[in-house]
C-alpha cells in the first residue's frame, strides 16, 4: 500500500485522532461520521459550496508574487491571499462548508466555540446568510479582550454566551459548546473551527479548507509551469489553514511542508504555544494528539501574543506530520512575529494578521535557495490586530 498522510478509515493519522467522546455525544458524532463524505461529494452540495465560495467569499483568492520580499531573502516567494476572503481570513471556507452540511442533516440551530472571535464571526456570518439560529461560546476573559469581534457577532444576530469556568478562555468555551451539544442532540450542529475534535471533524474541516491548495495547484501551473512548489509554509494554531495549504501535497514528497508555531516569549519560558515541541500524547476535545500538559495530565495554559495560535493542542493530522517528520516544525517568538508583520506591511503593502506574521518570520531564521519556489499561506488580514501592533511599536 502507498504511504499516506491522510486519515484512515478509523479516523486516525498514524496513532493520532480517533473519537474519544462521552456516550451522550455518540449519536451526533456517529451521524456525522456516517454521512459527511456522501453529503460533501453530492453534486448539488459541491455546486452550492463552490458558488458561495466564488460569489460570497470572493474566491479564488489570488496567488501573489511578492517581489520585494523575495528580493530581500533571495528566493521566490508567493503569498496565497486568504486575507482577501470575506471576513478576512481562511475560516469562512470551513463555516460555509459546515453550514451547508448542517442544512443537509436537517439541523436548525448552530453552536460554535471561539477564542479570538474570528471563528465566531465566520460562523455568525454564515448563520445570518442561511437564517439559522447561532450561539457562540466564548471565554469570559476573551469576551472582554476581544470586544470588536463580540460586537460583530451580535450585529450579525448571534448570541454570545460566556464560559465562566476554568481559565475562561478557548478550551473552556469548547467544553461549554460540547455540553450544549449533549443537551441538544437532535436539532443542533456544532461547527468546530479548526482541524481538531473527534473524527470526522479534522478530516471534514481539512477537506473544506483544501480549496486553498486546489487553487495553488492551477495558479502555480499558470505562473511557473508546474503545479507544485518546493516549500509550503503556514502558521499552526489548531492547524486548519495549514491543513488546507498542505492538503493536495500531503503525499507528494517533492514538496516540503513547513508548519510554524507560536513560541510566545520563548519555547522554554513557560509562556508559549509551541505545542508539538512541548506537547505529549494526550486527549483533548475528543481526539488523541500532542498537547501541552503537566506530569499528571492536566492541560497547561498556552500563551501567544496572537489569540489565534493560543491553543494547547494541535490537530491530529499535524501531530502525525510532526511525529513522522513529514513536515518541518519551527517555533517563532512574539517579537520575531511582530517584526515580520511590520516588514511585510512596508515591503508589500499588506498588513497581515499576527498569526500569519509568525509564518512570515521564518525567512529570518530558515534560509532558502535562490531558485526555490515557496508558497506562504497568508491566513488573514491584520485589521483585527491593529491595536496590538500600535501598542507594540508605539505607532
Ligand atoms: C484562527 C486563525 C489561525 C489559526 O487557526 P488554524 O486552524 O491553525 O488555521 C491562523 N490565522 C488566522 C488569520 C486565524 O484567524
């Protein structure tokens, strides 16, 4: 059998993945598992999905040759412009897919978890589009530090519910969303925002995000006369934008995959989100993966200046890419990321999300050859981060 980095029939990537869920959740997850592939690949589903990606999200997103950035680092850098999508990041590719899935499954009520609020906004957006009830769980701390996104969700008609337990951040919001789903198994679909959670979520979300690398293939063919780059670079929080940018190349070993994590104030500073380096085997939110934990298995609080990378685990696909050494993993500190964000702004006129700035920072530490073709997934725009940039650089 040919070696593959895709999920197997049981929902595992190597030893990672699976569905470790309470019995009460089994009917929901099992219903989804049995139906997701059939539904996704129905002709009418594909037609509606593609139409919305085109007319509502604004796809295809451009593949932009960054001439001044390339000249500075003496290599060939293309930026995949997910920042130009409606709502400003890649997350909407997945929420469009999942809202269509929810409709086909006959669900009328949507729940979601959010940390920085980006996934909450993308979910509230598609719920407004489809006229569905939307409840977003968010940690109490995150609600107070991400006020503009809370306002956006409310403006879009969603209800934002505060998670008041634990550290009152993303993982607690996720716990609340799971609790809600257990209590509302029949009419509710849970839209998870990254390639995390029990099988089939990581695979389903990766397939929705795969549109990113499907476009890169034909865009590179047009520009370079070949459909694959030498390197694909993406930042990793849970791992969905990376999964989408890697997807078509997972089993193509001509392509080097580079995943960039947040080292916060330094990998070993105690304030970091470098999950694969620091993480160990464990179970979080329904799947077996690498996660940051204490000796007795309690989840450690992650830290990053970027709210989107501030998650104590990575999805099981990425745990396997790390473990098998299929992908290179690099950690970037807050300071390195902020500097790279400012540099892209001034070299190319594009202000990136701070998550994306982590990916951009690798050009200072990892050298590439002059004739190599690199695609960096520009996962989101920096509008939401302006205040953080302003404070940091005293602009
Ligand atoms: C949420 C987010 C991320 C991190 O999530 P992934 O699932 O790892 O992609 C990265 N970049 C942006 C702009 C985001 O909004």
